[in-house]
């Protein structure tokens, strides 16, 4: 009996200890993800030799739009002669972004740093003749902007990587495992270079779909990076070993169920510089996409594609400047907030202060007249227009004194308080937001 009790005690202790370790692990993850949750806006930078011809980054030769040989000829035209990392960082700061992610190496295998591996890089193989990562990271950090490194796991140019172009392969892992092991050594060595030289705050992996967790050794990659910097965070493209999700272009119709996520979005239709793509998003479109993402508990990672010489297209500069102007005016409603109330209670994006006692309502720029909030059980203390402080009045319709149904809140928005792009109202409540979700009557 004593042995049984002792065994039960040991099992209980081990179970409790395991639970405690899981809690500590979950708490530590939440702690290190806090800056990302508060950041809301990042700038993606797709910069590489593909800007020389203004064609699809890597995919143009993979999809056989151009031969690999002709694609790689762009190495000869990549000068970065007007590359100004200080100006880049200043523009990113002006936009309101809290982090930036640079494509240190895309699927074409061309590194933006002086890799010690025998492979392509802009220092040894282009007229640029310089490391393009360190100067930008230095400039960003002077602006207190977090630094992210995009890194392609796949490398279609490396001779020991199994894939090359669409519907073709060099070998199968089953038949030539020694070649795959050679590639993994190369991969891990380059990751060590990025980790030790630049110590990114964030890793943005891509290309994990071509192999399994075991084949990539995803857990070992994560351990390698966290050993250098335990606080670094990793996107979800590491076959299950990332910290947050990264949907692209198409905004989720319903709110994602992830703890942390970011919407990756281009300013026109393509990631890198493509002069033929003139379908530029307007500042209004970008701002409404941004607030939609934040309302749903996510971030926006907005892409720019510099020209080969390092200059940023004026259309992208304009969008970032206008976005920054709007962010400066409405900072309190965006940065450091929580995702807003469920759709249906208000027809538009919303956010909440961290104590959930202030509700922010986002209105398209030309909205005036009455707007409505449904199912708000709180008493409203004040309503004002963010950025100019104008106080607004409200009325409640359909509230019966003895009924739990809160009625509908109507707020009158005069035309003279409209923002050029999106007006924001600050609704101060009597406590953390409470929402009625019954069916009416006595329920």
C-alpha cells in the first residue's frame, strides 16, 4: 500500500511539475510575443536581383517564364548604387511601422550578405559589392524598429537542392540522401551566419512546403536560433515550429483563431519591383486593410519593392507617408490595442484599449450622420473624435427599464469631423466592455 501511495505521489508530482513547466513555457512565449502583438504594422522589403529586369522574384525562372541562365544574368546589373539604408529606415519610421523584414535570401539563392558558403551573394557576384543587411539593421535599430530577416529554406540555385524548376527535379531524397545532407549543412551554416552576424528580432521563413518537418529538421532550426537569441520570434512557415501565422494578400473573411498573426500585403500586385505593375493601392485602401487586420487581432506586413539601384518607387513612398500621417493622428486607437468587438455589434473595424474599457470605432472617411452599436451593455461615459477631440452625443433606442436587452446606441457624426481616409471615434465605457448576445425579450 505504501509503495502504491508513493507511486501515486510521484506521478502526481511529475504531472504537476509538467503542468507548471507548460505554464512557464506558455507565459514565456506570451511575454516575448508582446512586442509583436503591440506593433501592429511592419514593412516587408523584397529587394534582390529580380529588380534589374523587374520580374517575378525567383518564381519567374521556376515557372519557366524566363530561363534560369537569363534570370541569373541580372547579377551583372544589380548595383545598389543609390541604396540609402538611413533613408529607408526614416521612411519606415515615418509610416508608423514598428518592425521591418528584409529578404536576406529568396528562393533564387542570392544572399544579400557576404556568405562564407560557396554560393551566390551580392558582395561577390554583383557590382553592388557590399553587405546590404547590416547597414539597414543598424539604421532600423537607431530608430527603435525591430529587425526581421526573411530567409528562404528552399534554394533552387543550389546544386544539391533537389528541386529546380516546375515539374523537374535533380534527384530524390530517397535515392541520394547524401546530397540532401550536404544541402542541410549548407542551410544550417547560412542560418548560423545570419544569426551570429545580425541577431534578428524576427525570422520570416518561406518555402517550407517542399519538405516535411523531419526533412527540414525544423525543431533543430528553431533550437539553433533560440540558442543565440531566446527572445527572437519565428513566423509559422517552419512546418509547425513557428510562433505566428502569415496569410498573404487575401484577408480572412472570419477572424483567425491564431494567438498571433499578420497579413502580408503588397502595395501593388507584386512583391518585388515590377515597373509594368501600375495597379497601386491608394492610401485609403491600405489604411482600411490595415485597420481591418488590427480589428481582427492581427498585424499588417506591408510590402515595398525597391529598384535595383536602391531607390524606392515614389508611389510606395507616398503610401507610406500618408499611412504615417494617419497613424500619427490615430496612434492611440491602433498601437498597443486589442482586437475589437465581434462583427455584428458594429458595422466596421473596432479595437479596444488593453483594459477593454475604451472602444474605438473606425469609420470610412466620408461617413457622417448616424452610426449604431448593437448589444453594448455598458454605460457610455464620453465619445470623442480621435485626433481633434470633438465631443459627440449619443442616444439609446429600444431600451426598456426592466429588460436586460441594452437597446441600440446611435451616435451622430457631423460632416466637419471627417478624416480624409478613416475617422476614428473613442467611446469611453464605465468598465470593461460587456456585450449582450441574447435573443431579446426576457432572455
